[in-house]
C-alpha cells in the first residue's frame, strides 16, 4: 500500500507522498492525476527528510513530468509538516533552489523565495524564471478571455498568465500551467507577476493577487519575495499498487474561494 495525502492551496490541489518505499512512475502519476479515473490533482509532491527541518522537495505535474517549482505545493507541504511534526519553519530543497516556509498567524503560511530574474525580452509581456518559466502578459486594456491566454500558450508552451490590474495594490490573474492546463491558482505565477509589475513600475511593493481559487498577498522582504496564503488538508488515503485501487479516508475539505471578478 502507498499512503498519500490530498491537500490544496487556493484550489491548486496535490497528492503528497512522504518518503515512499516505491517511487511512482510517470504512467502511475498520469493515471492517479486523472480527475475521472483516478484521484485527481494538479501536482504530485514527494518529500524526503534530510534533517528535522530540511526536506527534499520533488514536484511532478499531472502529465507525469518532473518540474522544479511549485510554491502552492510548498505551502501545502509546510501545512503537512506543521500538523504532523509541529514544525513552524521548514526549508524545502527543490531541484533549483531553497524555499523557506513559515507558519504565521491565523493559519497563514508564508513562503520566501529568491527574487526572480527576467531572462528573455518578449514582444509582449515579460518572461521570468523561478525554476520554471513564466510568461506574464498584461491584459488590462485588452479583452479578458481564457481563450486568449491559451492562444499565447500555443505560441510559447510555458506557464502563461494573463493579468488584469485593478489598481497598484490589486490584480486578478489567470494562468495556463504547462503540463496541467488552466489552474485555480499558481503560486509561482503570482510571484512572477508581482516581480514583473513591480520592476516595471506598475504596482506597489505590497500586492494582492486574486486567482480563481483565492487571494494571496505578496511583498518584498529584503532581497526576496514573500507570498502569504493558506492551505488545506482535504483527506488521506492509500493506493493498492497491485490492484490500482484507491481508498479514501474521512474528508476535511473546506475550500476557500476569493476570486475577484473583473467588472
């Protein structure tokens, strides 16, 4: 049996595997991620203990491919380690960087990441690297349509986000995530958007980012970006690897929705 835990942050949902004896294959992840025939999730997260508060952090998209970054997933891992081990601060080591996760007040979870860098000049929008590539496009003065965002993805198959600026402290964001599709929320897209707008004098040093699944708060902390939000533990279960049968435990699902509609 393979034990798993289902969590989400703003509707960006995951299964979490802690030091599995049998590492999942790409095909298994694709099967489990299917929302009709499997468990259903955006990412499969695998954590391995390095020390009490240091963990290796691996991320696999719904299509089975490993990626280097998922900040909402890091927030979910922080919640899991807080509730199972009482840890209030952990460092997660992804393939590309260290992510510091802190449990704050009122169930808020803070994520500290290094300041992203703009790596390409685009004919439209901005291209930032956070361990995974993000193309941020300002759609404030254009028609706000999901189809437009997916059309940009066809031009360049990376993580593509359309941003609508309400004012200098609030924006709405819609993200087409590579290997997943349209997602309820993407933490690294929110960070990329904040960085792009701030560096181009289009937002304040504190920004609320509204996505379909909820609102996160971002601000500058020394030379890093701090992203504040919440995560929820939905349920735990197990997979019979021999029979490919899923057994779900009691659910504690209580999703938070705070998407700001564009008028």
